[in-house]
């Protein structure tokens, strides 16, 4: 691992030198590992199918270029220039007059805390189903097995009845992920991504190729890619495209700020961002091909159209529909092993990135090591995760918390960060100059307009629309008292957590720092 002392003309930090990735490809693989997660496999295919099929690729690619990549550049610029976790970077960006901006960083950290405690449960489910694939243990009634025998789901609420089949793998997932986090950036996070990401790609490509030779596969692909261009006149289709790009790239909730903070001074910033963005989107399209080729086979076996199938997205796709498909296809156990193995690897690398945001923030604030953060913070989060999500109400709590954390928390954080950085603190020109000073792909005024105008406008529309629906219609028919606690209570926890952590004293002075490169160098560059 390459560790560089951050001192002299590049600024001094009272604490120990900041860790760094071993090289550019280590960073790129880790960033791709973060972006490529469960949503790529179980969300994109269904979203595309429901929003114009092949025609959906038009707004999807436009959203990638006009919002996804620009905000990814923003995250990279903030993290690399101010060399810290999300709270540290935002505090330094705000300067003496804007130290309160640290709270935005802690808002992002608390979003990651919330996501981590339930995301680990889904990885644990996938790990269990990986073992179930060997003997097709789910039987003929996959829905009954998943919600009944496996999760033992009860009515909405907060149960204290643990489910051993979930608790044990969940504990093992936490042990594994905290061991990696405690090993640091290069020896832990990077090494895990270098191992798991290539394995994920190989396993999923084998799965896709196998799916293409199943009876009815082409029917499934026709259902996915046949364009419905009339859908392009529907605003909701465009919102769905921006939403998919936004959530799949791991932007605006601290991950890419944190990851880019571990890069060296002369690291190219924008070119790797393009690699990460297009690699993520390529994997989503490949996932769509694999999923719908398989759904075509399932529809063929049942003698129905693909449009008559249920459960083609989200948890139901992965843990109800796919097991049913695996049971009917030739060589089903091998297909199940590949699919759920892919889910485990994709989920594990994404979980690592979410927890690294948390670990980095606590390391910066309290001057502790990666190992100490893994033990002190990680064990606390693991305990909460087990108490909430290995019980009979775990899946309902997970579904509710995920809805609010993503559609209210992350979107709200993105709106706040774009408006505050570009309009309130006027850091657009400085960050653009920083990107141009170290990168091969240059940005200009268009980038600032996309980040400062288009992105927040689209995101604000998404946020208002979602709040109206949640307030007026509720969610999934769950009781209002339950949504108030598990849903809106999640946002309250994030807000209170952000305010509390901002109020605590720093172990070392975060302002004893000079950004890369110097202000004078940026001034000369911008002329």
C-alpha cells in the first residue's frame, strides 16, 4: 500500500497520513464494485421493461450523460480536492464561514448507516439461497418458502422473535465485511474488489450465455427491447430513467467522495469516472439480457406471455421468481449457484463501500484506525442489523426503511449538496478547475449548469412527487403508525444523527489543511 505524508506545500494534517489506493486500477475496480450492486441485477431490467422497453435506453443514456456522470464528477472533485471523508470534505469546502456544512456530510454518513444495517440482511439471504441452490430446497412453492418457511414473515411491527435461518448467515456476513474493513483501504477494500469483481463478471456472463440458449429466451428479449416510443412522451418514464441512473451509480451519499479521497495528488479524476459510469451501465444492460432471457423461458414453460408474469423486479424477482425458474430449467442447481453467487458478490462489494463511508468519517472525526472503527462502530451496526432484520418482521422493516432512505434521504442529500456547493458556496469554478488540473477529460460551464440546474431540478421533482405519494397514499398498505416509525422515523434518525455528530468535538483540527492544488495554481489555470 502506498501511503504518502500529506504535509508541506500540499497542506498538513495533524493525524497520521491518509491511506491511498495502490494504483488507479485498484480504485477503478473498487468504484465499479460499489456501483454494481443488487439494483443492477434486480431493478434495471424491470424498470426498463415497464418504461418503454428498448425506447427506455434513450432517456436512460441521456440521464447518464446529463446527471449521472456530472454528479459523479462532483463527488470525485470534492473528495479528491479536500481529501477527507464526507463530513471532513464538506467542512473544508465550506471554510471558516461554513463549518456547519459538515452536517451535510454526516447526513450522508447516516444514510449509509441506515442502508448498511438492512443491506447486510439481503446479502445474507442471497448467501443462504446460494446453499439452497445445491438441492433446490425451496421446492415448488417458492413464495411460500421465502416468506413463510425461510423468513417466517409476520404482520408489520417490530418482533423480538428471531429467525435462526436468517440470524446465522447475517452474523457471518457482518464478521466477513468487518474483517475486510479493518484491514484498511488497499489490503482490505481494494483486495476484496480485485477478487470479487472479476469473479462476478465471469459468473454473470456464464449465466447470461446459458440463459440465451433456453427455450423462449428470444421472446423474453423481445419483451425487454421492443421499443415503445410513445413512452418517451410520458414524464414518468424520464423520471424513472434519472432515478435508475442516480441510484445505480452510488452518487450523492458519500461513497464516491470517500473513495476519491484516497487517491494520490496527481491522480486522473474524470477519465476513471467515465470508466466507472459506462462499466456500471454496461453491466445493467447485460443483467437485463440475462434476466429477461430467463423470464422468456419461464413464460414459455407456463404457456403465457412475459407480460403476464408477476414478480419481475426487486426482492420477488430474486427470491421468488428466479428459484421457480431454476427448478424448471435443465441444470437448474448450477444456474442457481451462479445467480445467487453473483448476488452475494455484487452485494458484498457494495456493502463494503457503504460501510467505508461510515468508517472513514469516524476515523477522521475521532482519530481512530480502520481496525478500531471496524470494531467499535461496525459491531454496533451489526447488533442493530441483527436485532431489526433477523426477526419475523425483518423483511417488512427492510422494505419500508429502504423506501424512505433511498427516495427521501438520498435524493434530499443530492439536492442539498448540488445547491449548496454550486449556488450557496459558489464552488463550481474552483471544482471545475481542480478537475481540469489533474484530468485528461476537461469540464467547463456546461458541467456546472448540469450539476447546478438540471440535476437539482429533476431531483426536486422526484422528491416532491415521492413525498406526495407517501403522505397521501401510504406505502404497501402498511398501518400509518408503522410508517410513521419505520419510514419517517428513519429520516428523523438521519437528521438527529447528523446534528449530533456535527456538534461533537474533533480529535484533530480538520481545518489544518491546504487543498490540492493550491488556490494560486487554480487561479492561473482558470485564466
